[in-house]
C-alpha cells in the first residue's frame, strides 16, 4: 500500500507548480547572481589591467561556493519548504481527495508520512543540486571571461565545514517541513497552515534575537530549534554548546519526529479524519 501511495502522490506532485518551486527558484537566483558576480570580477580585472589576486581566486575555489549556496538555500528554502508541505497537505482537505485514498484501506499515518517523505526528498535534492549549479556557473563564467585556471581547495577542514553545514541545513529544512505538516493538518487548510507555520518560524528567530536582552526570552530560547541547531553545530565542530547534548537532541527530536507524530495523531481524530 505504501508503494501505491508513493506512486499516487508522485502523479499529483509532478503536476503542481509548487513542487518545482523549491529547487528551481533558489537555483535561478543563484545562477543569475553567480554569473553577475563572475562578470563583475572579470570586468574589474580588465578595466584596471590587473591579474586576479590569489586571494580573490581562492574565494571562488571549489568547493567554497558550495558552502555559500547551502547558506542561501538555508534562508530561502525554509519558507519554500513550508509553502510546499502546506500546499500538498492542505489541498487534500480543500478538495476532499484524501477521503478517496483512505477508503481504499490506506492507513492515515502512511498517508501523511508519504507526503513528508517527498518533502524530505525534495529538500535533499535541492541541497545537492542548487549549490553545485551555483559553483559550476561561477567557475565556468570566470574561466570563459578571464581565461584563468581556478584553484581547487582540497583541505580537510574545508570539506568538514561543508559536511557539517549540509547536515545542519538539512535538519533546519526538515524542521520547517514538520512544522508545516503539523500546521496544515491542525488548520485543515493550505492558507491557514501557511499562516500558522510562517509566524512560528519567524517567532523562533525573534525569541533568539530578544534573548540577548535577558528576561523571559532568555528562559524560552533553550526550547527553540534555532538555538539548539546552533548548539548542535557547535558540538559537531568539536566545541561545547550552552546546553547539554541530551537537551539539544531532545529538542531537535521534538521538532522533527515529535511534530510528525503529532500531525498523525491529530489527523486520526474522528472529526478530522472521518
């Protein structure tokens, strides 16, 4: 039944514009931005008749731009992931199409987990594809416009930083997906789910910003996902965070597994799930 649900979901997803928005929008923006940066560097070099400085070249070395691409996707992708998951879940309520699937003996938990699986798969694809396109666009443009052989950064530290950033960014977008899933199921609407999830995400950032002033915000911040993600990243880099590893992992598990299970529980309620 799960395989059938996966196939049925893909038939619906491939026809929705929002499915292609998450990977394509960041890719286009970084592609345009990368080409413009490369042209600007080449134009400056030609205007002043100077060869590109080694420090400048090193900033474009592979895989430095992959890191920049991941950081960009981490910001823009968070809202796009919420838009994606709330749309594909909320549409089921809006058109009552979920009832057709559930009358064929599909389990309600499987129904939601298939949607979350596709969201996580799209997150993974985006985090791999978008930074690679950005890196390739800049390198190719620079080589064509400056005819300069660009360096390759093979240092272990650089690749370690890239791997840690990938993991942390993936978790951040996965949390956005579970928040969007829970919000859409709770409100039974795409628009209402988005209206609930977006302030939730922004509120998490706001609490982190206000916590520097102390007071009640300082007491709340250890339970926000951004704070614990930062602590988790610190631990991955070999440092020590402001909260224990157990606390950090517990909060992150709540925002990922916990919210996903909560969405299933709410969806199973008779007045919502039929």
